[in-house]
């Protein structure tokens, strides 16, 4: 999460984008119980446990959607699981 905040720049005050030596394309989406469950329901992730292999699988799927900024989907995946009970 910290890397996301420091590397991405969203112009909305959430992600600061002050570390310009890294690119958002180098980041991976944080994988927790909520983002993992939603990713499975959306067909982005097939692996049952949340581990390094699952992160690589999710990362590959999100990079197909946006290779330049795969982490931008983090809040959507997390939020659907936590706030919407998806």
C-alpha cells in the first residue's frame, strides 16, 4: 500500500506520486482476503489460497487490463469485498 501511495499519482490526493524513480507498472496489487475473494468471483483469480502464486496470477490478469498501472484496481477489488459484500 505504501508503495502505491508514493509511486502512483491520481490527482485526487490519495496517491501522492512523489517517488518518480519507480513506475506504477512495476507495482503489484495488494492481495488480501477481500481483494482475493472479489478477484475470484470476477474470474481474475483461480487459485484458492492467497499466496505468492495467487499474487502472480492476479498480477498477470490485471496487467492485461492495464499494463501501465495494474494497481489502480486495488480499491475497487477491496471495496467491493468490504463495503459491498460482493
